C-alpha cells in the first residue's frame, strides 16, 4: 500500500495570541481583551429505528457554545462598568421595566444585543479568519479579586456571552 505524499500549503501553526475581538456596542472594550474562546458548535442527530438497528442521521439544529472573554480591568474600571451597566439594564433589579431604554437595533450603543467580530491573525499579524457573532448579549460578569497581601498584578475579570449564531469567513 502506497502512502500519499500530501504536504499542506501552509506549514505554520496557529498562534494563541494573534487575535482581535471587537464588540460593536462597547468598542473601547476591545483594547482590554486578553483572551477569548472560539465557542464550540454541535449538530444534533436524529435516530431512526429500523428492524435491524437504530441509525443515526444528521439533524437540522446547531447548538452553539458560550462565548467567554478575559479582560484587564482599567484603572477607571470602564471596561468592567460598561459590561456591568449592560447586564444591569437587561435585568433591571429595581423595577418591572426589564429593558428600560434599550433598543432592538444591534448597531446602537444602547441596544439589547450587539454584533461582535473575532479576527484571527497569521503569524505575520495579518487577518486570516473572521468570526462574526450575531445577537450577542452578556449573561455573566466575573468577580474581581482585590488583595493587599499578594504582589501587585493587573486585575482581570471574565465575561460570558450568549448569541444567536456565528459565521466563520476565510479572509
């Protein structure tokens, strides 16, 4: 049996620190993002019973994983406060008006949801892949740990988002 002589055109490996993440509703947040995951996606399957065995066939519904970010909290806490304010307005613990002045237009700064883009770059820092997230909204803002006994470190926090779906585009 002969082996195939297939060599990939690009032999470079993907680097974990070559990315940009842009959240359109809060564009200043982009500068502070330190880590982001590319969420999983899974296709549900359907089982068809036959007299001989149960067959699994592809379904028609995709489940998308959650989008999680780690970001540095700036000295004025604006990176944290923008997310806090968004979640607070969505949940409004002070009254029955759960959306307050939030709008349904993803392009507005006071919208319920936002669109986001993850640019994945080559080792030469050129955009290579674009992941567009649609209908993004925050579901969790992580805690911040203060300590006077540890060495001085920059404070980070996490944010978790849900979204409608994402599309991957090769640039």
